[in-house]
C-alpha cells in the first residue's frame, strides 16, 4: 500500500473519532504528525468512575515490538498528563489506544498487540497495529481480570474506530 493509503486510513480514523465526539486534532510529536482524540465517559457500573479514553495514531516506516512498546508507554504518559480532573485512581481512570499504521509489520509486533491489555495503576492501553499492506488490524479484544469492568466499552470503541482496510 502507498503512503496515500496510510494517510487515507488515518483520515478515516479521524472521521470516526469526530463522529464519536472525541474532538480529534493533529499534533507534532518530535516532527511526527500524530492524530489525537479523546473522550470521557462516566458509568455507575464502573464504580462511579470517569474513564478518559485517548486515541493516539501515527504512521511509521515499520512496526516492531520495541516501536509499539515505546509508543504505548509514550501514549499512556501523555494521557495521564493531559486528562485533567482528579488524579488517576481517584474515581478516574485512563484508557488508551496507541495506534501505529505501516505497510511493514514485524509479525511479533502484531502478536504483541493482540496478546493482552497493557496495564498501569488505573491506566489501561490496548495497542493497535494496522498492517496497511494486508488490510489487517491487530489489537487485544479480550476481557482481562484487571480492568474487566471497562472491557466491553473498550472492545466496542476499538471495533468502531479501527476498521480493516478494504
């Protein structure tokens, strides 16, 4: 797939984020254009917590395990810093979709993204790897023990935001 198809994929994600009231915008992260969207949802069934959901997506030349792992850490740090309100863990949590799009994907990176949710205290990340050459989206779609209350919400949002290219 071409750079144009990768850009088109990111524009389609931007459109889906906008349709879900995530106020998407483009930011410059050390010279790399990054799409950022966020929303906050409150549910009594989440023990009356407010969940701040961040989606951060970028095109990269190649996705490897170290690349997606580092990006996931950066996105969680960004989300914690920019969520506002009460400190994380005090009736508030953070969830993130760190999304990398490329036509060069190490199969180990795809497996890493699909393997499990990445957790920190009151913070959850579901890394997303988009293989633009194969039109495949890899991400964890399960219900882990830690953060289980939010799992259905994250599965629904992930399915809505990240469609395979076709």
